[in-house]
C-alpha cells in the first residue's frame, strides 16, 4: 500500500486584501491510499504545484499557495 500525503499551504502578506495587518498562514493535510506506487506517483505529480496565481486566474491577491504531494510506502 502507498499513502499520498498532500499538504496545502497558503500565506498572505500583511495588509493584503482579506488578510490581517500581520498577514497569515493556513494549512491542510490530507491522506489518500493507493494500491501501487505508479498510481500514487501519478496523483502526486498531478496535484503538486507552487504558484502566486490562484485557480481561475486570480492574481495580485497578496498571497501565495503551495501544494506538496509525496508518496510513502506503508
């Protein structure tokens, strides 16, 4: 069995739209199970991203996000 660990990190700059005066950080962690390494690796490659453009093409929001996706054997 293989477990895909997905960590999502969003950071905001101080004073940006929707952020506090000090900025902030938000994270989530998700786990998905796969029967083989190839399927896990394909999912990890499809999900992992680092960007300053949010889905839908939204830019200049004073925030960045990163999705880290790694497979581990169990």
